C-alpha cells in the first residue's frame, strides 16, 4: 500500500485490499462483527452486580465464579464491556476479543426500572435524581438538626430530674438492712427445720455423730 501510495482512507484501503489481497479475506458471523463495532468501556464488579452507567448486570460467568461474593470480601475490580447505547437491557463482557467472544450480561432486579431505556434516557433519569437529592438536602439537614435538638432536650431534662431527686434517707437504708437480716435468719431456720435428720435435734449429743440403736433379735432356735 505504501508503494502504491494508497490514501489512508477506509474506502481506499478496502478497494486496494479487494484488488490485491482478496484471497486473504476472512469471514465472521454478523453478530460478532456488530459486537466488535460497538462502543467499549470499563464496568465495575461490585457486591450487587456488574455496574455500568448506574445500572447493575449479571451473567453466568459471574455467578459460576462467584464474582459478587469476591467483590464483597476483597473489593471491586474493572472488566471490559461493550454495549449498544440504543438498548441497555444487555451489555457484553469481553471474554476473548481476538476471537470475537462476548458474554451477554442482563439487568438485575435492582435495575429493573431501566429496562427498555437507551443510555441517553438512563443518564437523564440519573441527572434528575441527583438534582432532586440536591434540592432536598437543605430540608434533610434541617430535619437532622431538629432531631438532634430534640434528643439534646430530652437528655437535659432527664439529667435535671436526676439531680433534683432526693438522696435515699438513713431510715430507708436501715429498713433495707433489716429486711436482709430477717431474710438471713429465716433462711437459717428453714435449713434447720427442713434438713434431713435421723433423730430429733434434742436427742443428739453435741459434737458427736448420732448413734442409732438396733433392735435386739431373738436367739436362733437350737434344733440339735
């Protein structure tokens, strides 16, 4: 081509190739050619799906290799995809670009509200959502401030009530002590009364173990 001074124009390059190198032409399936001509970009693998243009996608390869679990545990990473901006229900993951192999990825339920939309429409919806959030930020900030003020007022009121409460009197402490002493005495009496004894406590010798008398038996008859 350089010797023939072919202009660097696609049509001219094509015509020169047909005339001089037609025997080297290769055939590809139309869908692979279309996929190869689509715009490409980087998408991000996250714990909730393959994210592109605020949409989330999934595919068999990601499910079989547990991409989303890995992203949750080890962090996100980038993958190369192609897409048709006129129809964003699917994007195409690059598996082997040289051979024209692409893996289709479909929208997840998280992004079902974007089904049937073009990329331009999705970007418009995202822009409207961001503007709406910015418009509501002052109101949300006021609500957070009011909530913090109410919480602070409740805390201050509780602290004031605690400081105004009278300390427990000596009589109350004495009554509490008497209750504990009475309960201790009652427990000791219950143990003495309910403990298992072979003899009544009055018949026991102090400091010695109880000795139980065995009844005398009659002498055995002599049958000699």
